[in-house]
């Protein structure tokens, strides 16, 4: 697929079918995440692949709304960043999540980025809830989770006509 085609086809998928993601598909997606750039090439990002249905169900309840789709995903990737390695954890995590998302699109896997940073569950930050579920130390931060699965319900691609060129400004 051409790069612009991947960008146009990248859509958030919130409904998944029961077809499992293969090891080869998962490896392809994770390799893309590992290729993501990071500030000063410090590479503070780690990927926690969640496959257990019970854990996916717990993650689906990690914030007040917007995470429910995780319970029906085949897998989820919790993107964590080690703040002892880099203070640009949010930026580095966001870039890695984007690379994962685009790689999934490239091979026809449905995916949806579930925001965790700055979201809450019953007044508690969702990061703390997720940290407890996946059992990681406090110095790891969590920007988001990528839900993954095959889907019969991937939204139609965007078109180049959808681009809002009024968002482009030239400073002269």
C-alpha cells in the first residue's frame, strides 16, 4: 500500500469480529512501533501485549467512557514509557501509538487508540487504574492503549478532498 493510502485508510475501528490476529500480523505491528522515533533516540517505550480476555475486560473498564471496545478486541497494546529514561514520554508514546495504528491499517487490522493519559475512572486517573491492572511501577507513564482486531466494520477511508487546507498557514 502507498503511504498516502495508509493515511487515508487509517480509521478508528470500535467493533471487532472473532478472527484472531496471527503472530505474523502482531509482529508486523510491533516492529512498526519499535521503529518509531523518540527524543534523542532514547527509546523509553515498551509495549505490553494483552491477550487474556479477563485482562482485556479489566482494561475496558479503566476509564469512565471510551474504553469499552477493548473487551471485544483480540489484543490490546498498552504503550508504556519509562520516565527514568526520558521526560518526553507523552510525545514518544504518541508517536509510537501512531506507528502501531498505521501499521495495523497497512495490513487490514482494525485498531482504535484509547486515550488513558489525563482521563479518569470514578475520580481516579485512568493511568493509575491501568498501572494496577498490568502491574507496572510508578515511573512508567501510559499515554494510551491500542485495541486490535479483525473487523467487518472498518469505516470508509477518507479522501484527499476531506483535507481542510485552511489549517495550513504560511509565515512569510
